C-alpha cells in the first residue's frame, strides 16, 4: 500500500460517512413534516386531519422504508394503511404493521415490481377526495414502481430499460421513455388517487432535483412528450432493437391516438404537494464541512456533474494534477468535492458501475501523482449490478496493479472495473445505505 493511502483513505471514509449521515431519510422527513394536535405541517402548509376520512402511505425507492417509518411515526393513530416498495435487502427495520413492505427489482423491474405496483394502484383507486395520501419517493422508484401500459409486458420494459442503460442514456432520457410506457409514472400516481389530497416527500437522486424525473415523476406533471421519448430512442439508434409493443405504443402516442402523460396545466396537481426533503447538495456540503474541520482547504465544485464516466475522470485527474503542481484552484492539503451522476456506454463484457469505471479511468490518468486520492461512490451503496458502491484510485494504483499482473487499460476497455479493483482491495463496499442522492466524488491531495 502507498504510504500516503492510509491517511487519505481514512479521510475519504470519514467524508463518506458525513455525507451519508446528512441525507439520512428519516431525519430528512422529520425536517419537513410535523404534527401539532390534529394538524399536520408540511413545510409552510398545514393540513387538518379532521378534514380527512383516511390517511394512507404509498411509495417506492431505496430510501422508502425509513421515510415511511418516519411518516407513520408522525401520523400515529391516524394512519389507515400503506404499501411501500423497495429494493431487495433494503428493509432495515420493522415497519408499522399497517404498512406492507415489498422488495422488488432494481435497476431492472421484476415480477415483484409489477405485482406490488398493481396492489399499490388498487389502494390508490380505493381513495376518495376525502382521503389523504402521503407518498414517499426516492431513487430507484422508476424500476421498483412499474405498471406497464396496455399491451406492454414486463419483458418489454426490462428489455427497453436494459437497452437504454447499456447505451449510456442519462436518467432524464431513460425516464422520458419510461414515463410513456407506464401508467403510474409521469403524474400517473396522482391520477389514480381519485381526487384525494396527495403529499409527496421526495429524496432526490436526480441532477437539478427535477420533480418530473425523480422516480419518473409519479406525482408531478410531465413536460416531456411521446415525441421526446422517440427522440431518445433515435438518438441511441435503438429503433430496430426495441420490442415491437414498445415501438407501437410510442408511435400511437406520436400520432395522438393515445393520451400523453399529465401536463403542468392539469388541475389534478392542485391536489398534489411535492416536497424535496434531501438531495445531493446536502451530502456534498456535509463532506466539505468535515474536510474543512480536518484541516483541508476545500472546494465544493459542483453538484451537477454528468457525462461519460471515463471522460469525467479526465477532468478530476486534471484538477488533481493542477493542485499538486501549482496549488490551484486551491492549495494543498486540498479536498475537492463534487456530486452528480455519470453514465457508461457499455461495449465490453466485464462487471462494474459508473463510479468504478470513473475511478479506474482516474487511476490511469493520475499515475505517479504523489499524495493523491480520488474516491467515487454511489450514495445508495450500489454501483451498477455489483455489491460495491464505487472505488478508490491513488497515484500508486497502477504500480500496485502491475505487481498483480492487472492491465488497467484492458480492464477499462472491457468495462470490468470491479475485477480490477477487487484484488487491490480498493472497492468501496458499504452495503445498502438506505438512502440515495446520486453519486459523490472526493479529490484529496495531502
């Protein structure tokens, strides 16, 4: 191990924990939701519980369980029942017996996703304008909460999602397509609620905190159209690879033969309040604050980072080199923090995720750079289809790899960052964190 690594690795772990603690879902809910007598306060708005016959909880996402637990604690005796869908192995507590919890597939929906969403839709359809529905929504909700439109199968949804993921589409692009194939996305949940008052508490995993994109905007108006969805398919040259029922539905929509998603002017959103309770910026700010306390010169550069992972890695490496050689844009010891979400265009056959790929490309670019560490990780504890959250690169990563006969360029070409970092012990493995606010990256210079 390089002599500098233990200290910087310790710092990186401390910063990671500070960031995750700052976006703990239950605490985030409590910051925006309170009960005083028979009044529930949601930010600046108050709701008199005496005006509602029943109160339900519905939701989905990797953080949905702890969020639902917090809402149930606030509602106490007034909660009737609820359904929450989360990712496998993300149930970290015993929920109120009135709330049914279902584990389902992510990043691809599975049978549990569809069955649970049908049950959730039935719950919503049972509501009346005299009912109140609290929705808890977080990252992962697009896959976990899936209700395919007529004539579209689960296999069709899985195949389309997989095509877009492998093509390197952004979450905005993927969700623009999914919203036009699914009955609960793009404001669909609000439509199913039969005029009930809907309050959505949302943990954002989307750059810019766009309500229409987070979990595909189940309770938010959708400005995108069938034409926009088709444009995404054409951009990535996927028309011929799409399942036939998907092509048929998108073309029917483009011809206005079927209704588009709910738009901003729709009066149904007069009965919907959407509240962002936590986002990437809170985690980034917490990491920056701790780094400052630890004696680092700090710079929170951006929470809007996106693009191809290996290209973003070049920018991170350039910043690291600039600090090491010229003490700018900040002097060392330095900590640069940024957040966002990159993408990977998969051309190889390896195993990894966007953060691991970013770290591998960064390791190649900072080879030999002294006292330097770059850590990239997903705040949900999962990076791609792996058990790792991300990975760590230092200026000595490649030298250590060569001793193990690991060819960094070959692993990068095969999109196999996981098997590169695993023997080095440089994977970041946190297990499910119970939260999800995009990715974070730390550049540490000793």
